[in-house]
């Protein structure tokens, strides 16, 4: 099995629309987990896809275009560092 690329995305949603944004993001291929958070960001998203280019496409063409997403911050994972 090929190793998948991994990134985490912090999402700021328009106030009052967090659950709708979470539900829409969950429908995106490559999104593995979506969690609501307290603090500066509203939503924590785990993206896992075959290539770095696919990560870029998921974020720029899918997540950022979800209605009521105000901003995103991407945390790229360094291969070989961390894990179980």
C-alpha cells in the first residue's frame, strides 16, 4: 500500500454556520476527520490523499470554496517525523 500524504487544516467559519460548514467539509473526498474547536479557529480538518498536489486541490478548490468558510490555515506534516 502506498503511503498517503497528510495535512491538517484549521478553518474559521462565519459565526452561526460552523455545523453547516463541518457537514459540507465532511462530504469532500480526502477529508478523513472534522472536529469543532474552541479558540481562534472553529474547525479542525484532517486531509489524507495520495499526493501533495491533491492536498493543494482539496484545500484550494474544495474546502476554501465551502459556503461560509472565512479563512483556512494549513499545517503540512513532515514525513517521517512523529506518529505512533
